[in-house]
């Protein structure tokens, strides 16, 4: 008994840009100096504080938030969630206060 064969559509490969690329070091330096808007909050407390702030990266925003709101939490590790307001990208940090 013959089995019908399904033919998948051909996928064309996009053109590769072989021109000179932008220097990665320059792009990283520019992105580190540009302040972005982040939203930080405690991940594990019952009533989490939230703050929108400007920082150059996720870690800077997490440290600033923990220093500002973590003063009443002595000698323990706090979990801070930082969200980039432009992209929605989220990073979580465990910081010892």
C-alpha cells in the first residue's frame, strides 16, 4: 500500500550581512552609560515595596533598591525582582542586607 508523501515548503535562508560590524566594545560601553527605567520590588515579602528608578543595568537597580528599602531587614538575604520597563525583561537577585 502506497503512503502519500507530504512535502514541506522550502524555507529560504536570509541574506547574511558580511559587511564590517559595529564594534562590540563600543556598543557595550554605550549601553552601560545609558540610564534605563527599571521597576524593582521585593519578591518574598508579604507587602512588597515597589520603586521605579533610573539605572544603567539590572544589578545597579537591585542594589539601589535594597539599600533604600532593606534597612529595616537586618542580617538576612532578600530577593529582589527587577523589571526593565521598556522590554519587560526580568531579573531576580538574592542580596544579603
